[in-house]
C-alpha cells in the first residue's frame, strides 16, 4: 500500500516552534520514525511538508489513483482551507486528520475544522504519537481489519 503523509504550514518549525506546546522533536525525526514503522508493515510511506497551500493541493491531485490513504496535519489550513478540503474530496482518497495538540482545548478559532466531517478519523492531542496511531489505523483500514 501507498500512504502519503502531508504536513501544512509552520510544521517545518517543529522542535523550535513553541516547544512547550508542540514538543521538542523536529518534523524530520518524527517522519523518519514513521517511515521505519511503515517499512516494517510493508507500507510505502512518502511525506511532504509545505507552507504553501497550492503545493499541498497539487500533491493531493498527483495522488489520484496513486495513493491508497492520506494522513494529514493541515496545521492552520485546518481552520481556513476550503480549497484543500475540496482537493481531498476531488481525489476521493480516505484520510485521517492529525493534530499534535488538542485543538478543542485551545483558542475558539481552532475548534472548527474544514476536514473533520469528511475524514475517516481525527486524532488530536497525542503529540507526535498521533501520526503513529493514524498509520496503525490506516493500515488496519487498508487490510480491511478495522472493526
Ligand atoms: C496543529 C493545530 C493548528 O491549530 C495549528 O495551526 C497548527 C498545528 C497541531 O498539530 O496541533 O499549526 O495542526
């Protein structure tokens, strides 16, 4: 199976960015760990981080009929991007929405997501482990073993 991990704006700053909120690990460290886990499950995992909405949208379009599942942390685009939402609907690839933080326990503007109602699942507040839980759930879904 092919799984794509997408990370939105400012997540390239993980480790440096508000570490008391987002943790001290870099995105590269988190993605390397995830890639290792995927390899052990015979999953081909690719990942892309971008600060530009159109690059994420283009990547979603390119994934049409190429990618079986998407794990996405849209970051601030969660709360603003109808365009990225529409891209995911356009390619019809199932996805899990991940947030490092519990967005529901934060500012009011973080409590609306343009993705949650069309996601297979939403994982938030588990820090970097959220990506691993999403990979685990995605693998189960692809193997038709999701309960
Ligand atoms: C985030 C939460 C968003 O509200 C925020 O804009 C981010 C990161 C998270 O992973 O907790 O950039 O998606």
